[in-house]
């Protein structure tokens, strides 16, 4: 079937009339290459169909939730059974206690769990717990790291006041000196250091944490009586069957979770150590949907698959196959790729492409060949992908490089200029 986008165009036009800017937040395709579909009709396993019926091998995995494949039978059966018996009720079900037990058993630094809906709920609660525990205000964060879309952390400044951003000091990821300087600046007011599990910022090469940086963050918190927070919303259970910083041997006091913990069903979590149990129990946080039982049942089923399957080794091997295959294909056409981050959570950018013109062209060609890549956000490998999906994607990449080579010099995408204006405003 040839690729087409007429239905998507009609829906996008209708959306312009009734949804501000047609879409918002990370879901807006306004900053993606032309022809990226905005609306989808169906998803199954590692595949996604847009409203025009075009099929994609989906390397975004719903921006992270899809770990075991869309519509995973076991997880969705657990969800449906609980939904029929009672989901959003006047109070939670047994599954809440079972899930807290399961998360505490799974994540080595955790002694307790609280559940919420979005990753932003969990990161905001982490900040509140740290401030409540210490009686201090200042949080130290890595510059450019994403922790959600509340006024204290949303990337754009529109609608945000300086006081929403007060009591924040920034450091550079993996830079021990800048971390120490930020902590010194916080003086006796340090409540917490926030760390992403890996540097998974948009537009820049990804980095794993150095052991030196992670250990120093732990020491600085211990010296000052502050709390160490790892924001595992995006990477949680994709890099390890424990908190991602178990890979560098550092235990945080708090970790925030979301996305993959229920394979797409809406639930997030804050996990913590005993040291701040009381502080966590005395902040007021809640939500109408936070105690829904069906997503908790889905999360329990997801955790069972995390414990009992080789999903992690599988996604790592598939990621490696993609990585080495892409390097080979790019080289064949005289291009190089910057493939950074763990293979199972890769960021893939065309090298020597400061304006992203080549990357936009190449990604757009991939979309039309049934491969959903992202030009500047890390991607994800799910356990439902097959070697066949990877090989299909490599063939598409081969074609896309051929077109890129034939295209010659390209103009910078104007969309990105618009984004820079928004960021600076
Ligand atoms: N932290 C990180 C590291 C994230 O990647 C995200 C979402 N992309 C969030 C927090 C916020 O999660 P949510 O969008 O579910 O609020």
C-alpha cells in the first residue's frame, strides 16, 4: 500500500478549530518533519497504524510506556478483569497494597511506594517530600533535564512566574565540579539533588552517568542531610530490573516512576527509603484517578513479566542490531550517525548536521517507508519487536540515505527556528 495522509490532514484541520494550536506539549507534531502523522487508529505489538492506515514500526513506544508491546495479552487481561470488577471506586482495592509490596521488592533502595498518574505527579511529590523532610527549599537540578510539565519544571516559560522557579540551582550532568558548585551555592538550604538516570535530554548526545558523578551526588546529600532523587520516569525498567542507578551502585532516597511500569496503563509512582517515610506521609497529595485499581492490576502483571522474562536482554540485543546495522548502512552511503545512549534507548542523529536539515529529511523519508523514528528525542526498543522489524527498518534507512545523498545541500528546517523563538520568549 502506498503511503498517504489525507485523513490525518482533515483531522489536523478540524483540530486547529477546537484544540489550541491543534495540539499541545510533546504530542504536537509541529516540531517534527513534515508528514509526521498526528493521529493514530490502532497499535499492536511493536506496530502502530495512523488514521490513514499506514503501518509503522514504532521506535517511540508511546514516548516510553510501551515496554512489552501494545495490547500485551497478559497485561491487558489483568487490566480488563479489574476494570469490570471495579476500577475507580470510592477507595482503592487490594491491588494497591500488592503493587506497593511488589515495587518495594523490585527496587532495592525502596521501602515504601505511593501511586499517582503522571510522571510529573511523581517528580513534584519527590520535591515536596524532600522539602518537607529537610525543612529547606533549594533543589539542585541538571541543566536541560526534563522532569515534567508543572510550573516548577515545564520547559517553556509561558504562563510561569519567576516565583514558580524560585529555589532552583542548576549544574551540568556528569560534571562533578559544577555539581559541587551548585551545592555550595545552596549553602545550608539544600533540600535535594535531582538526577536523571542517564542524560536523556533532547537534541544533544546522550550520556550514561559516571560512577564518580553519581557517588559524589550521594556523598553531597549525605554530608548536607539532603535527599537524592533519581527521576526514573522515562528509563525505569528499561535499563535494569531495579532503579537505573543500581547500574552505578548508588541508591537514591527517592525515585520517580511512570511510563513503562504498567505498559501504557495510566499509573506512576514515587518510591522512597525509610529515612523520608514520615515526610512522605505528611504531605497532602491526591487525585481523583490516583487510586484506580485496574492500572494497578496492569502494573502487577507488568512487574511479573519484568521478573520472569528476558525482555531486558532482548531489547538490548535488538537495540544493538539496530545500532550496528544503521552504522553500516550510513557508511555505505558516505554518511555517519551519532548514535548515543543505551542501545535499548537510543538517540539517533545524523552527524555533521548542525541545522538538523539532514536529520529531518532522513526521518521524513523513513516515515514514508513505515518506520517511526524521532529526529531529536531518544527512542525506545520494546520487547515485542523482532529481528524482522529491525531488518525492515534498516532497509528503509538504506533507501532514505539514498534519497538524502541525491538531495544535495538542504535548507535548515524553519520549524526549529520557531521552537527556538518559543524557548527564548
Ligand atoms: N520525568 C522524565 C524523565 C520524563 O521523561 C517525563 C515524561 N517524558 C516526566 C518526568 C513527566 O512524565 P509525565 O509526562 O507522565 O508527566
